[in-house]
């Protein structure tokens, strides 16, 4: 059993984006640390989260369950959780479980951060708001 090391960095405009860098394995014995970290971030009203998995060798069902359960609350608040830089072993399980239909994977943490920043710059115009049923 390998330890899970979690580091957290605020980035982006107004430090509104959180980059979590994980190292080790995510399994039942240490998943509570990840769950507590995500819960604290979300409770701080930060809903734009990039998780760098480049240093993660294995994620158990307990670990995957944390990501899947928290994504609902994050998206309800207008945010997203993006997984970045999965190792081939982790990516294989991610795809096998078909989580790519729920969470969008990115090849690098930089690409995931850029995706957030690009979406932020592409705010809907008044015409787009009206089309979605929101009128002013």
C-alpha cells in the first residue's frame, strides 16, 4: 500500500481555479483524505478543479467514487472537475468504467486549465441567453 500525497494550488484569474496534484495510489485506506480535500474546496465555493493524476499509479473504486459523487455538486454550482495527465494504467480503468462519458480527460494539467480559461472568456452573449430560454 502506497501513501497518497495531495498538494493544492490556487491559480487562474482571482485564484478561482484549484489545481490538485495527487501522487501515489488512491484506495480505500487513504481515499478519505482526498474526499476531505475536495469537500473543503467545494465548501469554500471553488467549483473549478483540475486534478493532476500524472503521479497516480492506481485508483480503486473508492477513489473513482469520490470523483463521480462530487461532480454532481460541482456542476450544480456551475463548475467542473477535469482529470489531467492520467497514466496509461489509470486511463485504461477510466475508459473501461466508461467514466469518459461523465468526466472529460485531458492530456496535461495545462490543457485542462486552458479549457477552463477559454470557457470563461466565451461567456454567452445576450442572444445566446435568449435562445436558452433566459430572457431579460
